[in-house]
């Protein structure tokens, strides 16, 4: 194999050195002369109205430039439409400092701008605010039930029924019916949300923003503030984690731009860790699942109903219950999805939104049914394997889930499992094994990329996409290097800048499939021009060849398999007197082809836990996650993505919970001391298997995307392992020791 074949081979992160040396800069690390600092004032109440704000003491401090509140802040856009972003949902988007109304706890009600951060923060503490508070409604379980979700998020498909589920459930030999619940969760990326707005001499804005989509922030700013596209440039070249929290522009961006325009100064606004709990979160969800099966374990009825939260001003929807109509074969399915308006900020997409919630509960219910029927949980899943996506009525573009089950079970040693709960122990520790299935979408979005090959053989490729830690820099560099047969060190990939070709939000596990396809096509266009130059080289062995008959290897164009026939790329450009070749392309999904198929990733997750019988302490000792995700472009970063997802799944099962005080309407554990996440001591052996899966339908690369499939099913597998260990079924996450004892 040629040395310039990179795709599918483990390679170091191309941005790794910049990150470990501190060379990589994040949104709050860009300095400019005359920079000022904004500090956000947060509301003390969750619902009501501001009756008085006294900022006189703050304004009297040396170094304070202004205090913006609803009383003096500009209102650049009147209607809702300018505030709609690429990830917005139905309803009326939140507008900072637009009125005296308080809609949620810690709502931004003011911004202090000063010459230093310390002065701004101190000045904020001097501002006196009086409220007319109202009793907030924040309890998802309170009555009434809620309303049926019909629309909300773009692309949301309301659930649909099939067959006669009520009758089938009633007549089933074996029945399971239970409620499953989890509280909200918060993303908590390491990097806090920040925006540094640089006011340039010509009045244009250069914005460094913590976002998963520079284009989205750019569009938002230009629409809201009525600015021309050329007057605003947004950059996010490094992002310290997002997990969905950066899909929508957050309020620090609006406040920083507003202040910069009003003061004609550069402004930086950074949120505190506590303020990171004031916007967007995985919504708390209450689910009721009823399953029926025949005595021999054939699934006969599925009924799945979910009640989730949304805000009072927007309709946030997720695909929660639809998965239950496609995971297994069943002719009788009834699905319902309801929303309850609460006095909280609008929920926000969080790694595998909807799927990790709906599949998580459903896979626990499936486990319960398998035990009640008396069939091994893995055998039950195989017995009810879905050959087609019955919710959409379409075949899968590819589905190697059987291979996931087989390879995962073999690696884990599932055949040695004693099926009886509480049957395995080591001293005072009860040992349990659990399994669950995962599923996620495999999508491709419209994307553009530009490739520039210079006469010295160096290639620069660019797209305005983001890298939120997923390895986008690396994957795109690999695709570009292999397409043109160049050493990886001769390839530079640029991203996170709105001066680059437009890319979609970094989310949905579609970035490699979408931007990667554009990168490949742009490099392919460059390759075709190089080939024409190579053919014209005097005495070229390629003179009579077609493009399909050549390959690009180690900086040369050669006849396929014939190393001696090559023409150097550099020499071809020199003799052709071409200093550079530049091509920009836009790729679109082949909808006519793709829409005929269901396009998904799949996984099988196997988990071993130990539970201290006396203390109720739980330890996840090992995990095997087998993934069917199409062609894996960058195995090293792909494996990291799955490990990260598994860690978060463990955290969701055992640790993470945003605790609401319903009297105050506030998340009480709004810091990393009390909002528990999995740490090093909680994580042990994680084994990742990528099963071989070929798919020429999903996109030209055959890659499905792996950012989210790793978390789906993991929490359920942990729950199922805990039941096998203890014989006690806990249906509320996180599973803490008090729920076991």
C-alpha cells in the first residue's frame, strides 16, 4: 500500500501539538488594544418582572463605561424572524434586555462594561434590582399532562402508529408496563461560552465566538443588528467542547456585539460556570412504555409515550419515541410525544438528542420483557431483529447490527453469563452483565470546500466548519492528502472562519459525511487539472491515459499500480507554468437515491458492573461497544469519539442530574462541585470494535458519522447490568446508591 494512503489508518491529530502547547487559541483568549470587558448580571428570580434597577453605584466606579439594562439597551430588531438561527425551534426566540419580563432563572438582565474584568465583576455586585416575583412552574410531573407535539424543530417528524397496538398488548402472553424518568442534564463543556468582538478601524467587526457554527453566528449577528455580510467576520478555529450547547448562538454573543456597536469599542463577554446552567440543557423526560410478547419471545405490541419539557416561549422537540417503532420488528406500535411548558430556558440539543433518552428507556423495557419471557436478553434482540426500518417503511442503506451483536458478545464473553440475577458475586460485590442496542441517523448536508495546490506541492484546503474536539482537522486532512497523494505534512486544513466556503453546523454526526464529501470533490477537481498538466509534460508516460486510469501517490501522478510511470505534481505545474491550482466545490446529498433508504448507524453495548451489596456503590468495570458506522475515515479520532460517548453514557446512568428547586425555579447544583460527572476513578476498560460496513448510498465517502452513536444505548446497558447484578430494577436516572438500598 502506498505511503500516502491515509483513510482508515490511525494517525496522530494534526492539531494535537497546537493544543498541548497552548498555541491553540479559544474565543476568550484573543487580545486587542483597547479591549473592554463585559460582565453579565443574572436574574435572582425565575418568573416575574423587574420593578427597579439602580446602577448608580456601578456607574460611579472608575473604569466602568456603561451598564446596559432593558431601560437603555438598543432593540435593533423588532420581529422574531431575525433572531431565528439555523438550529432554532418553533415559537419566539429569547431576546436579551428587551423587556422587564423575567422568563427563567438566571436570565441575563444587564451587562456591565468596564476597562477590566475585575472592575466589571465588582460593579455588577453593586447594582440593586427589585422584582415583582411570581411562582414559577418547573415540575414536569405536575398536572396537567401537557400538549401533543406536532411541530417545533426543523425536521421533526411526529410519531405515527401502525397495526392494532392496544388489542395486541391486551392479548399478549407476556406484558411489561412501567414508567421511566430522568431529570435535565447540562452539557458543561470545559470552555465557557465567550465572545470577543473586535471593533476594527473601518468599523467592521471581527468576532471570535464559542460556537459550533461560525456561519450560524454570522447570520444571526448580521440579521439581528442589520449589518452587511462583509462587515462581520466570525471565527471559531478551536472549540473547547460543545456537545450541542454551541449549536445556537448564546446570549453572550448578542450582548458583546450590542455593547461593541454602542460603545464603538472592542468588547469581550465570558459567562461564568454558574451562568452555563442558565441556557439550554437536555430536557427532563417522563416515559411510559408498554410491551407485549408471545410466550416464545416474539414482540407483539409496542406502546411508548413520552412527556418532555419545553420553555414558555419556544416549542423544543426531539425524536424520542420514533426509535421504538424501528429498533425491532413489530406489527403493532403506538407512539405518543407530549410537551409541557415550564418556566425554564428552552432545552437544547445534547449529544444524541432524543435517541439517548428514548432508546435508553426502551432498551431497559426490552430487557425487562426478555427476563419476563425467560429468554437471554441478547437472544431476544436477535429474535426480533428488524430487517427494514418499519417506522419509515424503507430498507436500510446498510445495517451490520448482527455483526455488532456477534463481535461484541464474543469479545465480552457473553456466552459465559449466568442468566439468573444475583447469581454472580466476588465477596461482597455483586457482578452483573447487561446489553443494549444503539441507533442514530446517518445524514449528509449541503457543504462547500476550497482546495489550493501551490507550485511547491503544498495543499491548503478550507471550509467554515468547526472542530469541537471530534477530530475534524485530522479527518479532513486525511481525505485531502489521500485524494491528491500528498504527504500529510504538506496538507493544511483551515476551518472555523466565515471567509471560508460555507459549511453546516457541526452537529448531528454529519460533519465528516458532509464536509468530507466537499473536501474530496474539491481535491478531485484539483487532481483533474494536475492530470492534464502531467499529460502535457514532454515524454509523459500518461499522455494516452484517461483520468480513471491514474492514481495520485507520494506526490506523483502515475498509472495505477505502475510506480515507474509517474510524473511529479511539482514538475507538472512547473512545466505548465502554473503557480497554483484552486478549486471550490459545493456538494449536495443525492436525495433521489438516499430518500429510498433509511440511513442509520447501529451499535451493541455490553457492560459489566459490580455493586457493593452493603453500601450500594456501583462500579462499571468494563464496556465493549461494537459500532456499525460505515467507512471509518480516522480510526484514532473515531475511537476517541466512541470512548467519549461511552464515558458520557456511564455518567448519565450513574452521576448526572440537574436538580431543580421548584419553589425558586432554579437549578441548585449549578457548578462542577455538585453537578457530578464521571471522572477518572469511575472509568475502567472500554473496548471499541468497528465492524466492517460498506455503504455507497449515504455519501461518496461511505462514512456515517460517529460522534453520537457511542452514547446511545450505553446508559441502558449499565442499567440492565445493575439489574442482573442486584435483581432490582431502577427506572429513574441517575441510579444512585439511595435508589438501590
